[in-house]
C-alpha cells in the first residue's frame, strides 16, 4: 500500500499557509510498523495518534513517486480529522497556533468549535450584553421569520438523514476502483433536502438565513461568526475540489450544479450534459467524479452546520420568548400516521409464502410422525413447492 497524506504547513515568517502532500511506501516499513499503519489508516475514524507518531517515515510527495508503481499496489489518500498542522521547520503546531500565525492575531481572540475541524475559525468580539427587552429589540419581519423557520426545519431534517453521518468512501488501486455508499434512495432523499438549503431561489436557503439573522440579532459576537460562516461557504463554493494527484479546472459550485442538473432533481439539457462529460474526462473516472461530488456536498454541509448550531437554537428561543411563531405552508413527510408501515406487493407475497410454508410444513411433519429434528426440512420443502407454484401461476 502507498499512502499520500495531506497536511498544512504555516510559515511563521511570511504567514503563508500551504497544503503539502506527504508520501510513504508501506512496503518499505518493517512488518509490525506496516500492520500498525494499515490498521490506523483503514479504521474509521482514522487513528490520528498512530499516524502522527510515524510521520518521520513520510517524505514530501513528488510526481515520480507513483510513475513506476506495480499495477497491483493500492494507493490511499488520507486527511486527518482535525487536520495536521506544522510550521516551516516541520514541527507540529496546534490549529490555534496556526491561526495566530496566519492571521497575526492574539490567541485569546480565537474561538474554535469542537468536532468541526475543517472550518475556518473567526476572530470574535466580546459578547454583547443581552438587553432586558431583547425579544422586542430583535425585529424580524413575517417573511424573515418564515425564511428562518424553513431553514431550521430543513437543516434539522438534513442532519437526521443517514447520509449525513455516513458519507460515501472511494477505494482505488491500479486494478480498479469502487464507490461504497448508502442506497440510491437514501442519497436522493438527502440531496432533495440539501437542494432547498442550497438553491438561491429558496427563501430558506443557507446564505439567506445567515444574512437575515446576522442583520437583526442583538449579539455582535454571534453575528460576526454567522457572517464569517456565510463568507466561508461562499469561498468554498468558488474553490476547486481538492484531492491528491488531481487539479480540476472547475470549482465546487460548478460540480454541485452539474450533478443537481444532470443526476438529481432536474431534467438535464444538452449543455449541462456536455459539462458533465468534460468533468468525467478531467476526473479520468466517472465513479471518482461521483465520489468527489459527495465529498464536496459533505464539506458544504459541515460549513452550514458550523453556523446552524447558533442560528437554530437562538432563533427558536427568540420565537418562544417573543411568541412569534408562524405556521409553515408545508411540512416534510414523516413516518407517522401509518407512513412507512405499508408493505409492498412483493413483501406481502413473501410474507404469505413464509406463513403458508410454516403451516403446511408443520402439518406434513405431524402427519409423518413428528420426527425429531425434521420439522425445518418439511417447512423448507413446503416453501420450495409454494414458490414454484407461485412462479408457474405468474
């Protein structure tokens, strides 16, 4: 196995942060070390401490590293959570320290949210004291309340989807590649909700929610954070997708739009199909391009989550305190009132076969003298006979 590890390097002198790819041929490691690293890399999440302890084995990647590899070897790209930072001497530094160097700010002005390692962190001013009449001094219009309500509803629905906690993974070697993911139905359900938060025409989209809330809420510190999150989201969409050994010409927004308008939610036109075909050529593999779309989608939602964790509880608290709730025109369907309980025709038929097989098999077993250990055989035989009868009748 060959490892390509992306890290961040921050130069203390010129305050420039750069992405650096490190390379390691695991075949060069002694057996115990190789097995430790394989287990650390293949675990979920990756065992960060083991990989960092063995960083001395890695060297900076060059284009020649993969040019003469045996076709049977597997290449694995990794990025730790949270990311690994070092200074220009190769010494590990914390995320806080990296930010103080890059932005030339004092450590006490940095706030980092836990469990959101990919996010840019913003300089926040001191908390604004809560005014005594704060529900009255925060004046959202009826349309703004509706937009924020839709955003809160949709983002909570998005987080509840299995796809949010189980993003796809891509596995490749010179012999081939595969994309592991949840079912297509689950992916489509997730993307349908994401689309409501992403499309600018939707009143409850993420950027609109940020603009409304940050313009009206009383706390300057929170508003700065939310504006920063919106800026980061916009910057992310304008950036190119990042993956080891790839240099795409298109940006993240173009990638998302192309998939939404060719694979999901919309009927594709000729121009968008042509753009998709060009992206496949650049990616050199259609499965890899699909994975890159899911990865981009996941990172965009993480940025939303970094901001939504403020907007949702604060807005819902304001609604309760001010008693200004609105009834939304539509609500997402939930598995209540019998939804999700109806069986398909095929499921009903299989249940019927199973039920009748057990009944018939048990009767035949009793007729044969209830021989010990033979009951299941009679049931299996009855099931086979009923399934064949069903096939002949259809």
